[in-house]
C-alpha cells in the first residue's frame, strides 16, 4: 500500500486488507490509523467481510484440542494416584 493521506478514513480495499491480515501482520500504516480512529474501528468491527468470516469459520485444530484432552487426562490420573498413595499411607 502506498502512504495514506492524513485525516482520511480507510476505504473498503484498505478495510479488507486489514481484516484479511493475520494477527501481527497488518500493514503498519493501516493498523496505526485504526488504532487512533474510532470511526474506522467501528466500521471494521461492523463490516461483513469475507476474510473475517473465513478465519472465524475454521474449527479449532485437532492437535490443540487433543493436547488439551491429554493434559486433562494426565491431571486426573495424577490426582487419582495421589489419592491412592495418601489412602495407602493412612491405612498402612
């Protein structure tokens, strides 16, 4: 993108470029403008942009949910083993 005119709000092309960017990868001049322009913030949040819908429609990845499930299972197993160890020490 070429440099922006001072005082001008983002147009649809710039809003699409900003909405389609990965987190932390937005064009710096557009991100800087939106950080200080409440009008563009509202337009960006209210816009029905296909880039945002495509990113929001992706389900959580299997490795992430599988990792969380494994972590929970390990915590439950550790709690059970600790309880059994404690009972054994008390009774025995």
